[in-house]
């Protein structure tokens, strides 16, 4: 008897492991069947998980932490049981901002967070208005880290606001924002529409940042039923398959489907290959590690870092926030699920440093 | 100027103070809806409108409900449903680009928004009160009645409620919204199913036509052939027909 598992996703390239698990049959190989449900917002996904409309969902990696800290949502406690993707975000500037940057001599090298950040701060006309898709997102954390490290005072010098990705191109075109930080393919879509120029990939700010996680209710994670372990294994296989360059052409076709991302495969290919077109003039840049699907284990150090950042910004107690954050990242459960894969060897986790040499806070002593 | 408007249910709606901002949110201030416990406009205008945020002051005035909906027809239906269960001050925000600004200006007690609306994420910002006098809102979940929120989520409506609002005041509102959104959902499902059925029938008809012409058979035989191919391949007749039509399109 195959267990059907309803899983929610938002149309982004990092829904890739979920889509691939279904299209390639990694779910059926593990004796489960994923029933993918597309959602239009992160808050909707969070509530669907909390109230049981779906068993699991793609989530921004700070979402389970934010819920644990009582920020947004009011339903059940959540747990991250897998990391679906690492990086894959872009910073995209408006046409007016791109023009100012060019006039000031910025070369849009797309690889140096120092020069790009300093140029952006110098070109700001008042507080920098930057849109992110959700208040509790790695996009927001990356921006705060990047710009404050370069001396921009927060919150006075930076105005980070939430704009749903489908409306970001319009907000850029209308001059309501100077820039946005968003997951692919939305950055490339803004370039396609001629309203945005890509300034920097998220991986140039902090490589190895967990971008999306698979979130479930904490009580489900605690009981750790076999179908959940099967889901984790299916997604691990999907991530391995996606990371293989030979899969790329097929993967782009799968993701571009009408029920999934519904954008042309060649736009998806830019993110998966790391060959990004950064301007409407067709300038292109290569990013060797633009997005990765292989850093699959939720790390306590990541959770602690996210908890610490949210606590500092919102005036919560740092220690208790970090403890609560760590409890949502279920590394234990994850290892337990993957051990039964023949020949599985846990990947040694290497924490990469941010552009300014920061390292994730190590896991807190229990 | 005071304007009287008669809605489809024969009730007079009296906008008390029109603060209209045509460009963004239509603000219909203070309707008196229910004829049973109708309060006269004169008496209502003497009620203290306290801008505070404790439930004590909420008891003194009509609850302010903001409906976030860009489709005017749907917004009107939600309005109607709410006015049938009580008197509320209703506002509609239809411009998603100014959502948070509009809501901060209106300062409502309750915000109702379609679960499928992408702009819901922007509302999450309002769950963080950044200034001392701001009123944080939260997705409504009362510990005693989580079931109500579950029903709402299933119906596809989310209610953001200001801190300190009592559940018994919210329940009739949420009940009415849930009923209305369930109807929306049903209509949407029916429409989609009808469209799909029509689409499929069109494709099957075209596939039959192609087979009749190519093989010189009648309509019944053509359909039997399609059905048989579908059974052999374990696919739906519609899928086989679609494959045939698109292949024929390539060859012609």
C-alpha cells in the first residue's frame, strides 16, 4: 500500500527536488507517492502545514525558526527535516539604480560583494529600498548582513519590505524599490522583462547559506513515521540527481511544466547552469556554485545563526531564541532516515565563510 | 455629502464619512446593515471612536473589518455576507501594491484575505509591531477554537486579527466568511471541471474526425478505436486524443 503524501511548494527553482522526486519516480521507489500542491505564498504554505492540509512543504529556512520564536503564524510548531537548496538567490536592481551604478563606474562583475555593495550604498538616494519575498527569509538576512557589514546603518539606512515575487518586476518598473533579493527564476524574469539588472548572486555574499528547507509539523517529526523517512530519502535522491550536470537539460524541462514553474526551460537553465544573463542587453556572467541541492542535512549551526539574527533584530533574548531555533532543525531525524540507503556516507559538512570572513556560530552546548 | 445606497438585499447602506481614495483603497466607512438591531445614524455618530487597542474600547464601537480583494464582485459578496450577521465598519483594499500602507491607514481590527492571494506574505510584516503604538496582528487562532481557523484555512480564507480581540466577537464574522469562501471554492471547482470537460470533448471530436478521414470509418468506430488505444496504453481517452491531434498537426 503506497502512502500518498500531500506536499506544498512555491514555483521556484528550489522546488526542484520535490518536482524531480515525482517526475523521476524517486517517491515511488521509496514506496510513497507525493501529491504536489502549488501555493502562492509562504504564509499559506506554513498554515497549510500547521493545519494539516499538507503533510510537508518547501519553506524558507528561517520560517520554522520564526514560528518557534512566535513571529508570524499561530499554528503548530514546525520542524526542518531536510535542506532542499543552498543559495540560488540574486540581488536585482531597478533600471534607474543600474544606470546610476554604471555612471559611477561599477562594472557589474557579479562576483565581488565588496565592490557591488559599496557601489550600491554610494548610489543610494535616501534609505535603500529593497524588496524581499518574506519578512523571515534568508533574503532578508543576507541583505542585512551584507549591507551592515559594509557600514550601512540598519534600520535607518535600509528599508527592507515584503513584495510577493510576482509583483516584484512591477515594483521595480514603478520605481517603488531600488532593488530586490529574490530566488530564481524571478530575477531572470525581471531581466527578461527589461526592468531589472542582476547585481550579485547570493552565493557571493555567503556561500553555503541554506535557502529552502522541507518543513513539517514538529509533532510529526517527533513521531518520525516511516513515510516521513521515505520522503526524506526520496528527496535526497532527487537532490543528488539534480546536482549531476548531465541531468540539467531534463531537469529544466521538468521544472518548466505548466503545473510547476510555468516559465521557459531556457530561463530555468540559467540558474541550474550558473550561466546568468544579468541585463536586458544580454551581458552574461558565470557563477560556479550558484545553487546547490546536495547540502541536505539541516545544521544546528545554521539554526542558531538564524535564531541569533532574528533575536538581535527584534529585541528577543538571544540565548533562548537560539535554543528554540536549534530545536527546529532536526539533524538527528535526518541521519536516521538516510542510513538505510545502501552505501550512504554522510557528507562532511564544511561551513563556508561569508564575504567578510564571518563563520556560522557553532552549535550551542546543550 | 451623505449618500444612501441600496444593495441587492434591500438594505440601506449609509456611508457616514467618506474618506475615498480612488487610486488605492475604496474606503466604505460605517455601514448600518441589519434592520433588526439597527442603530440610528444620529445615535451612532455620538459613539466614542476610541483609537486605542484594548478590547474595552472595542466594545464601544463597531469592529473595523478590512477585506483584501481585487475582484469587486467577490468583494461585494463578502461584504453582503458580513452585513447579514452584524454591523461592521467595512473597508475594501483592492490595490495590492499599497496593501500595507492602506491597512496601516485604516487600522482595522480584522483583515480578511484569500489564502491564495500572493500578497498575504506582505501582511506578515504587520505581525511585527515596530512602533510602540502599532497594533500587532496575528493569524487568528484561538486556543479554544483552533477548529474554526482550520475550517477557515480549508475554505481558503485567512483572518488576521488584532491583539486582544475576543473570540466570541470574531466567530460570527469568520463563520460568515467561511461560508462565502466555501461557495467561491465550489464555483471555482465547478467552472474548472466544466472547462476541462468541454476542452476534452473538443479534442476527442477532433481526434475522431482525423481517424474517420484517415481510415474511412464512421464516428462510432473511430471512438471505439480511441477507447481501445487508451485501454491498451493505460491512459485516458482524452490524453490519447490529444496526442493524436498534436501529432496530426505536425504531419499536416
